[in-house]
C-alpha cells in the first residue's frame, strides 16, 4: 500500500469505480462534495478504510480544523484529511473525499493514483460544481471532461483554458496512469454558488447512474430540490427588478452581461 496513506483495513474489492470530490474553490454549490456524501450514505455498511493526512499541505486559515465533542463531553480536534470509503452499488465503489490541498498538487495527485492502482481501480469519476450565469429555474446540466482512454460523454467541455483545481490535476494523473477518468461538472447558478445547491448534487448523482452504471437513488432529493427552488423564488417575490434579471438569464443565458447580472442577484440574495 502507498506509504502516505494510512490503511485501517483492506476492503475486498473487484474492479472498483473510484468517485472523487474535493471541497473548495472548484466545487460551486458544494455540488461535488454533497453528491459524494450522499453517494457514500447509500453504500451498504460503508465505513472509512484509509486516510491521507493533509496537515502539511493546507492553509489552515482557509481550511480550518473542526472541533467536535466526544460522548463524554470532552473536545476533539479533527484535522482535514482525504478519506476513502468503499461499498457496492452495482459495481464496487471507492469514494474519496476531502478538502482541496493548498500545496504539492503533483505529489497529492501521485498519491491518489498510487492508492487507485493498489486498489485495482478500473475507472474514475471526479465530481464538482461549475459556477455559470444560468437561471435556477432551468434543468441543471452536467458537463464532462475526459482523460486517459475515456470517450467523450454527455456535454463535453473541450474548449476550456485557464486556472484549474486539484480535481483536474488528479484527473489528468489518473488518465496518464492508464485509468480512464471522467470529470463531471454540474452547472450551478453563480448568484447562489456560495451555498449548497441540491439540484446540482442530484444532477451529479444522475450522471453517475447514467455514465457509471451505478445503482444510485435520487428520489429522496426531489422534494429537497423543489424546496430549494421555492425558497429562491420566495426571496425574489418582493424584488421585481431582480426577478427581471433572473428572467433575462432564463431566456438568454449567453447574454454578454450575464456575469454582471448574476453578481447583482447574488448580492441581493446574500443581503449585501
């Protein structure tokens, strides 16, 4: 096993699918982290089997440790780390979750690849949220990027150039190591990208079901998504000028001023 991971046990896996989500800048609406958590909750009897300590690779002022209470009332500090869980939803699955590291991304990617190889991973899906100027009233789209021997699936993101996150670095490393890897990017309205977006989480789970042949359930999210949309509409009720801006995004999402409109809506919804 890779030296940098601490393995508490070795799960019995057959050609597992790796699902990865990192918290941080690259995960608008907490779409990837939320979907991965929901997926892990569906794994029968799943529990953590390995961790990767990130203490030397995080800016603690940005990704802070958490204080929790033990059953006896004493306090415990939980330090950020990458956790691996395993289970079966059709195929065997390994779920990797944790914060996006601040430093040493190439080292980090190599450790994830080494763990995937040691576990016999045959393909990987990386989950994230993409902030875009679209209306919350529209069906959430999921765009894809591919590495390795993967074939394009769904709405492929083929033309992006610019800053990227640890997810893409890991995806690229998996592909170069011969493990086909698909990035799944749920489109999150960028005026609400700073808060959890249930429709984006659901869209990622549906994509995992469709593209990964995983037995994922999404019915429990349907009412949550409807409540989320109703709450946003309620916030807009008394602000017809803001509603007009959302209408503009809804009817013409590619208008040049989309980012400015979204920023104005975001300021209103956040009460700023």
